C-alpha cells in the first residue's frame, strides 16, 4: 500500500504542475487574479512530491522487497543508514529526489518571493512547474520508482559497497540541492524575460537562491573530492572523471552568475548577460544530470545503461534549453542596457571574471563531451583525461586567481585611484613565496611553483577590501567575499604542495618490518581478519613514528558478498601539516603483505580551502537575508507610522 | 561609454570568450585526445612513446607474473588482434584477473606499457565504455585467444 501511496502522490503532483503551468498562461494574458491559486498550487505540489519521496524512504527503510527498486538496490543485512541512503543511491530514487527538490524549491519560491513584481513571480512559478512536469513524466513513464514485483523475493541484490559510506550517503543530496537550487534562478530569468522586467529587483530576488545553490554545490564538490580521495585508494583528489565534470560545470556557471548578478543588483547593468548565465547555469545542471543518469558515460561511478531513459532525458534537455535560448533570443535584444561603466571599474572586473570562467566552462564542456561527439559521428572511441584538462584549464584558473586579488579593490562605474599601489605588499609576499620555493625546492615544476607564489599574493590581496575600511563595520557580504577569495588561496597552497611534495612508498613487508615515507617510519605490526555486518576484511595494524610521535593506523581490504566486490579502505592520519595515507594490498606468495604509503604535506588545505569558499558564500547569504529581513521590518514600521 | 556601444563591446567580449574556449579546446584536444588505445593501435604505431595515455583490453590468460620485489607485476593486454606487454607497480584490485577487461593508465616505453594506474577496479559491473564491445564479444562466447 505504501508504495502505491507514493505513486498516487506523484501522479497528483504531476497533475497540479500541469494546472500551475496553464494558470501561468492565464496570468500572463489576463492579469494576476489567479495569483493566490497559483501560489497554493505550487505549495501543495511541493508537499505531494515530498510525500512521494518520503514513501520511497519508508519502503527502503523497511526493506520491502516487493518493490522492484528495493530488491535491486538493497539487502536485508545492510546497516540502517545505508538502507535509507540506498533510496537515492540508484537511478529512479535519485530522479525522484531531483524532482522533489525542484517542487519544494518551487513551493518556497511561491511562499518567500516578495521582491519581484507579481507578474514575474507568476511567470517564474509557471516555468518551474513546466520543468517539474517534464521530470514527473520521466519518472512516471520511464523510471517508476514504485514498480512492484510478484512474488516478493526474500532478499535484495545489495548496494554497490563503494556507495556504503557516510560521506556518499549525503553527497548526492547536497549536490542535488545545489543543482536544483539553480532551477529557481532559471525560472526567475525565464519569468523576467517573459514579462520584460529584468531589473535590480529581480537580481535581488534571485541572489539568495544563487548563493544558496552555489554554497551547496561548493560543499558537494569539496566533499565528493574528499570521498574520492579516501575511498578510491589512489591518493588523488580530482580525476577529471566525466561525473566530476558534471558537477564542476554548473559550479563554474553559477560562480560566474554569482558575480554578474551583483552588477545587476547594484547597478542595473549586464541585464541580458546575467539572464543568459542564469539559463546556462541550470542548463549545465541538466547536462550534468543527463550525463550521469542516462548511462551515456560509464565511469568509476557505475550506473545502469538504458538507452530509452537517455533519449527521454536528452529530449527534456533539448526542449528546456532550446525553449529558454529561443526566449532569450527573442527578448534579450530588446532589454535596455543599464547604467554605463568605464573600462577600469568594478563592473569591468566582474565582466573579465565572467569571461574567464566562461572560457574554463567551455573548455571543460568540450573536453567532457568531445569523446561522445566523436563516437556518435565516427564510431571511434577515445577518451579525454587529465592531461587535457590540466594543460588547458589549469593556466586559465591561475590567471583568474591572479585577477581575483584586483577586482574587489575597484570602484563601481569608474576607478580613478591608483589601485595598484595597494597591491605592492601582496605582490612582495608572492615574490617572497616564489623565492622560498626556489631556495627550498629547486626542482619543483612550474605550475605548482606558480601556484604557491600566487597563493601568497592572493592571501594578502584578498583581505585588502577589509583593510581599507573598519573591518567590523563592513557588511557581512564583504566578509563573505573576502573569506571565499582567501579560500581560493588556501586551496591553491594545498594543491601545489600535494603536487610538489608528496612522497610515496610501495613495497611488500613482513610483519615487524619498517618502511620510511617522508618523515615517517611505518612498521607493520600484524595482519588480522575482521568482519562487519555485510563484509569481511583483512586489517593491517601499522605503527607510525615521527620523532617522538607515535600513532597507529589500520587500513583494510574489504570483501563484500552481495554484490561480490572488494574495496580498499585506506587509513589516514591527519596532522596540521599533512596526512599519512596508508593502503594495504594482498599477500605475496612468500607471506609478505603489500603496503602503499603516502605522506602528503598540507593536502588537507585543498578541502579546507573548499570549505572556506563555501563559508564565504554562506556569510554572504546570511548578510543578504539579514538585510532583507531588516528592510522588510523597517518597511512595515514605516507603513504603520504612515497609516497610524 | 554610451549604453549602445557598451552593449556592443559586451557582445563582442562574449563572442570572443566562446571563440577562445573553442580554439583552446581544439588546441588541447589535438595533442591530448586520442588518449585511449588498444593493443592493435599500438601495434600499428598510432601511439607515441612517452605520451600519457590509456590502454584497454583483456588480460591474457596465464600472462600475469610477479617480479621479485613483490609489488611489480607483468602481464599482457590483448584485443584479439595484437598484444601489449604491461608493467605495473602497485596494489592490483581483486577484480583484476586473467581473462577479464582492464584499462591501464600510463605511458609506452620501448614497446612496454608502464602503467601508473589500473582502472579495472571495485565493481564487477564496471566496464569502461571503450571496452563495452570487447566485453560483449567475450560474453557471447567468442574467445579472444588464438
């Protein structure tokens, strides 16, 4: 019964989405009398989607094997957390989660948005409903998560053990919230293009959504990178895997949007530009979903292959992106360009930021899709990997990092002051960092060396906007910007240090023997068998000493029975100046064990930097929301006084 | 700047960015795209010595041998038409077996493929797209050994 409740809720939600879309047409033609109805429909539709998703969680939590999806992706012996997380660790469940977030975001838009004109809001709600409708149809006709099996089998087929990890249980929801948060920016842009009301009010309404989505995407990407680092046992943090690129592309577009939206909000300029970016950002989310969910790319994140679903998703993508671009082509040209600005100004700085981000996005997009394109056209199979992305996107990213120090110092509209004077101290710091790397590490390669130098400069330059005024008086949004830009410098140091100073050791050792890696002596004490709820493993006991410090580590190789799989569970010890990363392999014929050890100085700064970037976004979001609340209450007071 | 000129400049800048992205990507792809090779490609001399690439195929039966240091293995990757010897230093995953598919990342040195990473990892269902057809042939009972 529970599964049927979910299915019914899904059908009802789809019906309401259709009504909501039709009401938009009415609203645009004959005025906004239907506003109240439309808002309530959006809220109910969101609630129904939530009900459908909750029922899926329940059938997974209870291991109801009569539901085909549970049978295929779960098993009775799994730990409870992974039973529940298994609900979105598969195709149907994750698409249901996607559409649920889309509908709930629509509901919040209906409840919270008071800053745009009513007509634009209604148009945006209609666009959001149309988006949801396509994905409801996809679920109901091509990927029903509630399909039953008869008779119900006693146990399921299990979940890919790689996905049985607390990090991964929360990774997809975070990314999806980010992806789908951008749908609101998309809908608001489409709504504003329909009504022609592209102005700074719209930008202020859109900004919190973009900020929130961007923070979640940043967190999702950072967490995903750390997950790949410790779970895959290769010691790398970014693989330029198509699935990773699928989350990077919306992030790049959202980052550009985040900056240009400030120009629209503050100066009323870059109207068409910002609308275009809002359309592109969510289009990239859909491209990402298509790449991951259609099975068109089989990567380390193994997903099912089903051509019918791929075609359906591709059709949805083509319709939505095509319609938005057509609308943009029709309306974009008639938008009046806002306040003018000079060549040297904050606006220009943000335009340059946007241009570089767009070029990086284009490069990643082409590199990710090129193999598909070639295979479709000529049948030839090839892959594009790290050498391409590092060589082409790497220098662009460094160039952008260099400019990040300058942009925030520029004044709006026109900069006449000698701004470069302020940058003398940061530039000297960068040169000092460069000199230190030349003295201490003469054999460093060029990119890591540049990275360290740039990070030294950027760390100092990024705090200048706070130095210029009283730091405690600065708005929260300025603090957010400073923290996020500082985060870039921090992450750069981590990446450069990891690339240049990692030491690695791979050898076979008998119990009692010692290996040296970096400053560490690592002794293999013993190897013992251990067992978990649904796995058995061999576990190595390692004793690592550095000077007087002693720690123990216990890496494992785990064997899962359903599905039969093996994973290397690395053991990592974290210190302020780096991580000791250990993996145990198999036993040699002589009885010795394979050990792989890494000492990675300052590698944690990569994710710490990512977290700082997200924190910066969160601060900016808080600042904007706080201003919003204060302004609203002062408006209310003003009204009270006026009418009292 | 006049608003109208400003818009013109912005449109030109946007177009320049798109053009730059495409040109940069094409430049990058020219050297680095044909990054996936089969043993037949290598036998035909398509792959350059020392260039980073991926090698894909089946691990030939009876070809895995361990070197004295205990962590280096030698094996032969075949696609039914040609063979490439591979040298790998590292911990091989359990699912890396003779007769099953594998993708190795590394470079070609004097006719031997020196691998840094072996991607046939973790999941028995995992199959790189480039190997999809090979695996299907394999499953259909066509043997790859001569």
